[in-house]
C-alpha cells in the first residue's frame, strides 16, 4: 500500500524530475531510488522521456518551405535581403 | 531599458526602433522558421500558418517603435505569434468553454497514468514512421488550448519556464502544471498507440501491458 501511494505522490514531480529541475535534493534522491526499485514508475519515466524525444525529433523535420519564405520576404518588402542558397 | 543593458540580445533594438530594414531582415531570418513551426503546429494548416506568419512579422515591424527591450525579442515575437494564432483559432470556431474554465480544468486533479507499456524498445523507424508522426500531431491537437501552447513553447521550441510564462502572461507555476499534464497526457496517448504496435511486433518484452497504477488511487 505504501509503495503504491508513493507512486501517486511522486508522479506529480516527474515532469520536473526529467527536466532536472527539482531543487530539493532529498526529494530528488527519493524519486531516483523509487524509480530504480519500482518497475511501473521506471516505465512511466522512460516512456515520458521517449515521448519528448519523439516530439523534438519530429519538430526538427518541420522546415520553412522556400516558397513560404519567399512570399514572407515579399510581403515584408524585404526581397533584396532574401538569403541565397549559399547563405542558407 | 537601454540597448546596452540587454547584453544577451544579438540585435540592435535601437536600429529596429528606427525601422532599419537590414536589422529587421536579420530578425526575420533568425526567427521565421521557428515562428512558422509554432504557428503550423497550432493551426495544422499550411496556408493559414503562412498567413499568420506574415501577420506576425508585419505586427512586429510596426511594433518595434514601441518595443522597450524589457523582454527578449524572441520572447516578444513568440507572444505576437501566439496571440495571432489564438485569435485566428477563436475567430474560426466558437470556443466551447471559457478560458477561465479551461484553465481550471488544466490545473485540476492529478493525472493518473493508466497505460504502463514499455514501448521504448520499438525500432526507431517504427517510432518515427510518417504514420506515427501524424499520430503525434493529432495527440497534441487533443490537448486543451492552454496545455497545447504551453507544451509547444516549452518542449518543441525549447523556451525556458520563465520565457514561456512571459509569452503567455501566466505564472511559472502555471506553466509547470500545464506542461506536466500535457506531457503525461501525451505519454498516455503514445503508450496506447505504440503499445498496439508492440502487440503486432515480434519483440518480446517482460513488461508488456502488465502493470497499472489504476488500483493505487488513494
């Protein structure tokens, strides 16, 4: 029972934990020890980290298409400043 | 605040205030892709995203005159882009709940993960397939507006908690709460999706589908 209640309590800190953003060292140690011992929480931490990794990887695939950049510079009267292929 | 005080800023605020085209072009080049990505993820329609991208920089150009340099230019641009995109979304469809009610829901009860499946072992090509990428986008769409924008700014654009709070004019504590709930919700959605992929794959995992926190609510 105690272990299960700890899972619930520690879950609220997981987002800060994976950001390495918990200032309370004792709490950080407690989470680390818990995650090492608790398979369920380990999976939640690992899949949470993987979730963010996948979103960040997918975001890098979104680039500004050349045509969209061109029309943006046109609209802003910045055409002379359009980067050439060599520059971009 | 004078330009000299804002030493982190790579652009001349004074030149931008005076309407310097070269300096403005440098800002556009530095941030157009970032703004486009954020707006596209919010609107999910390339044509709409292009329109709002143009509006964002037009507004910025006109607004530099009054820009005091209290925030970083990037933070200020994110704020304009976010407001323009949100305004566009609100004009397009009637909001079903008020912002206050929504914020209440976002900051409400703790989130309980239900899907405990270790899908991290799936091959990269499966995790990053075009079908999976589409699913990732749709999962973000299902977040409430405030959770979605917080997640996009913090985790996709890499803004700090403080910068995100400045862009959205909310407290850092509210950013953390919304981000935590958004992340946990997305983890849950992805666990359902990749869990099904795991079912269909020959990879053997001892943790597959077994555990749950469901019984541990106090």
